[in-house]
C-alpha cells in the first residue's frame, strides 16, 4: 500500500474530488468508473480506496459540495433583497437557472440522486431522515439534519435557507405552513423537465417559466406586487 504524507493525501483527495466532479457532471454516476477517476489523477485504482470507501461516497461528497456552493450563492444574493417577494423570486430564479445549466444540480434537486446514493451507502430510508419528508430529496429549503462528518459519506448535511419560517412568522405568506411553502417552491423546479418536450415547446419555455415564477410569487404573498426589475434577463 502506497504511503503518502499528509500534504500528499490532501492534494490527492482534492484532485479526486475535482476529477469526480468533472466526470460525474459529464457522464453521470453510473457511466463513470473508479478507474476513469484515478486515471485523471494519475494514481492506481486500488489507491482510490485509501481516500474513499466507494464511488458512491465520492459522489455524495461531490453533490454535497455542489449544493454548498449553490447555498452560498443564494445566501449572498438573498441578503441583498429588500422584501420577502424579492427573496422568493431570487431563490426561484437562481435555482431554476442552476437546474437548467448545471447537470449535477439537476440530478441533485430534480432527479433525486443524493437520495439513491445515500441509501446505498448506509441503508437509511431517506424520507425518515428528513423531517419535511415527502417528494424530492435536497430541498432548496429543508429542515436542518446535520451529520457529524459529511465527508464520511454517512448522512449528508441538509443545509437550510430560513426564509419560509421568517415569512410565515411575519404573516407575509398566505400559507401558514412553511413546509407547504417549501414544497411549492421545490415543485416549481420540475418545470425544467418539460423543456424540449412536447409538453412545453422550446420556443415558449422561457415565457412559461417566467409566468410560473410570477404566478407563484405574486400568489404566495399578501402583497401581490413584484419587487424586482421588470427586466428578467438571464
């Protein structure tokens, strides 16, 4: 078994995550082999298992890292918003754009990849592990279930955005259950699945998405005025 210094281990682990990110994004989990990842890094396949117990564990780390970056971006963007309506609109627009453009975010939020991988890793029923339950796995806004070591590949860290609780507490939302608000925002992401299908013609998709955002945001809040710019350029 190859011996590495702490510095080498840190470097190789980082390179494995970066290679995994690139290959998982391009080919998906099933079509990416451990040997493909190790070839990119320049190490033997057996050496991979000094850093990760399985391909599933590496994939979970990649997905969790991708989600963390999205949340950091959302938190920065939302902090600049002046009203709950603008917060909701920013969350939806940003996440929809990411789902459309980033294959890992799409697999994470829409295709439920993290549920499948997490259950394979430890046999946990994913719905039992998240207090909001129901439906999709990585809620844009979910209850906070934190593992002691996310990189270990046991339970992922379910980071939250607190806006739904804050909106409900301030009576800004017509719905008094924050879990329903979460579900409403989360379900809108699935419109991206209709793009380039007979359900929504490609030339009308942008207008359909825009109309859905407007309908949800203006219908969700007691004050129906939209607060962001009329120019919703992407």
